[in-house]
C-alpha cells in the first residue's frame, strides 16, 4: 500500500469520527489520537481491525450512576489501542421497549345499551330480580314466624316509687349523726344511696310535748331536731340522689296516752293535721307516716278520708304520687289484712313477722293472696319497736335481712339494721359510723364485722333493685317433703317473673339443728346456683346445689338462682 493510500484511509477514519461526536463524549476521556505519517501498511491494518472489534463490543451501564463503561482494546500496540479508543465506533445495547399494557376502560354508553338489550341479559336480569324478591319474602316470613312462635313478654306491672327499693327509718334525729340534727342526716345521704335506699322516713320532728294536745304544733320543727331550713336542704339533697323523703307526723309521739292522745282529742287533732299536711307537701315531702291509723280511721272516718286525699292525691305543685304509711301494733295476719283494706293506706307496717310469730309461711301466703304486693310492707321492729339485731337476734341478722329483701313487697329497715346495731337501754341507740382511724383489739374486730354485715345488706339490696323476679316477681311457697326438718323452723319460696332468672330463698330458723330441704315442684330444676349465703363456708357463692336435698345449717339461709328454660 502506498503512502497516498494510507493518507486516504486516515482521512476516512477522521471523517467517520467527526460524524459521531456524541459517542466520543460519552466514551469518556480517551487518549489523543497521534497519527504517524510514516506508519506502515501493517500498522494501519491493525488499527482498522481494532476499530472493527470495538464496534462489535457492547457497552455496559455503570452501577448507581448510569455511566457507560468501554471495554479495553485488544493487544495490538499502545498506539493502535489509543487510536481505537478515540476514533473507534461504540456499539450501544438499547433495551427493548416493553409493549404498553392494555387498560380496560369499560364499555361506552352506546355499547352498554346495545348489550343490555340482548335477550340473554334481559333473562338474567329478570332471574336475579325474582331471586331477590323470593329471598326477601322468605326472610320476612321467617321473621314473622319467629315472632309468632316466641313466647310473648309479660307486661311489667305498674309500681310506685316506694316499691322500687327499701325504706330507711330514722326515728331519732339526734341519735343518727354526730351533729345530732337534720344537717347531720343530710351529710349521710350518700351512704344511704350506696345501700340503694329508695325512701328516707324521718322523725317525727315537730313540736309535741308529751300528752299535751293543746301544745301540739305540727308545722314547727323541734329545736332538738334542727330547723326548717335544715329540713329543706335535706329534702333537696335526698332528691338529688333519687331518695324520696317521708315525714312521720304521728301527733303524740313522745307521750304514753296513745298516738292520738285521748278519744276526745282525736277530732281536733285530725282537723289540725289536715292544714299541716298542706304545709309539708309544699315543703317537698313525698309522703307521710302515721301511727295508730286504726284509731283515727274508726273514730273520725270523714276526717280520715280527707287526710288520705290530701296525701295521696296529686296537686299542681306536686303531681307525683305521695305515699301514706300506716303503723299498727296488730300482729295477726287476718287483722292486718283487714286493716290494710279498711284504712286505705298505701303501706301498713305491722308485727306480723315479729318474733315469736306463728308459722311465717301461713301469714305470708294469706297477705299475698289477699292484696297486691305493691301494698305489702315488711318490717321486724318498726320505728319504735327496736332494731333487727335485737328483735330477731344477732345470730339471725343476715337471715332476716335476706328474708325482708326477697319477700314480695316493700322492705322497711331501722337505721343501723344494715350493721347489726343493737338496742341496749333505749330503742334509739347511737348510730355507729366507721372512720379511717386506727382501731385495735375488740374494736377492730367489731368494725370488721360491721363492714361485713353492711356489704351483705348492700349486695342483697342491689339484687332486689336489679332483678325483676325479686322486684315484682310472683311469689310461690315451696313445700318441703323432708321428714328430717320441722316445717315451722324452715321456709322456702320461689320468686318468678316471666322469662327472667328465677330465685329460690331458703331459710332454717332452728338454733341448733341442721335442715335438709327436699324442694320438689314442677317449676324447679334439679339444681340451682348459690347467689348468696349467710354462711359462705357451708354454701360458697357460685356453687351448684341439689334442690332435692338442700342442706342448711342452724340459723342459715341462702339465695339460689336458676335460669328460665321456656
């Protein structure tokens, strides 16, 4: 090859390089091209071969930065390599483009109209419509069938506020609190609310010198009890806690000649009481309690009818019903039943359950069968008859609490009955309030026992308020077929309301003998669960017992529960 031909080849190479300036820039910094005019034909041939090889080599992408790297030239001399890096063509590997994903954009309106009108879609729509309505009608029919087959719920009876929870009597204001007045009673309202007390029966608090009818002043609060302003504040505080206030207006409550003085004074006292009732109703009282109702009802029946009307009939100032509570010393169930009907009082406290009473089951059955349970009231001592622990015995305190709070009707307690307060030389002992002070020895043990009694009372009271069967359920005495226990020393009854849980209350009054009660009735299941027991070690809570062989220790009682089964 001549020198002229070599020069021509070099010019062609330069021309090719000039045509691709961008590939040169991307190839990086390459060594300058140095052409030797005296290069031999062999050298030019090697350079041409190197250039062709480089064109065939692929370029690789650098990691992270996307730079392209060029492979090194083949071993053909340094000068040829440098010339190849600068003037050689670089072949890039371009990734093939993936075909674009076809996205479904749905049918157009015209296409939908065209498809919807086809016979296949018309039949499908009609089939789905028929299936929908058949399913809907089937569910409706099933719901109606369930309603028709389900047992109908029993309508709740109409009850008054005094049937909704226990009544709490504070007969002596001075004995109840440390301040010895009505203000002290107000300070204890929260304690009574914790016990689910529904009504507070106060007093009497009016001025009534013993056996002196002429000095009787119904509308004036005795200085020993407090003031009228304190009474109003107490009523407001009680109402905020949902507790109604009943005022005892027994005329001669401090005398010995009888609650209405003598027969000659009954008429004048009853007439004065009428105007006093109007006064106290305006002060916000929710009812009145009177002792000796059989006397005033028999001696002055017309005045007694007026007294009843003032208390029991609502007014514009007080549209809510007010309660008229009567107290009698009668203890015969027949006499109590007759007086309850003739006197027209809402509740009548009597000695029908006061020991030593006859078989309590007969008295309970007679009163329950003769009167609505909303008229029945149960108390052991009454406001002046003594406290529960003294009248019935301290050992039977829990038993009597359970009895009063599970009978059909309204339970009435004296202040302190929840902690076992005992009468000593007076029927109005000082109330004991527990504090956070440190006690030791016997005092600490007594405090622990009082708190335990109070918890037992509170648990029972909460159950009575919460459970429908205990609130207004039917009452059924259960017969005991066991020959090992006397019927007079044991008692069991069932409380049932509609589809609510049922309760069985069982009692053994015997002081030294255990009792095995064989309770068999069509309404009873074989077993029941212990809810509460006066002796938790003998009958622990939540344990299951056999009703056909219920064992109770001496002076023990238990409250049992079983579900409604249809």
